[in-house]
């Protein structure tokens, strides 16, 4: 399986923090409610939870791409 990279569309993100609740080791909101991706290329053991976070984003602001794209 190719390595995946998590990407956020900052213009679409509303800082709902759904992703933080699902995978807090990958996603974080700062005090200004800006989403940060702590692990842009998550290891295999986190990929299922990252996919769940991406699929659960109410604004569809998160994406998974093959690393290097």
C-alpha cells in the first residue's frame, strides 16, 4: 500500500474538531482555532482512524492523497 498524506483545505475548515476527537495524535486545533496536521504521513496503524476522520469532516475539508502528490 502506498503511503498516504493528510491534506486540509484551510479555506473550508471550520475548526469543528471532529477529526481531533477521532485521531488526536494526528490532528490538533490551536488557540486560534486553526487546524494543524501533526503527522502528515500517518503510519499504517493510524490510517484507519485518519480515514474515519477524513470521512467524518462535516465540511469535507480533509483529504488523503498518496505521499509525494
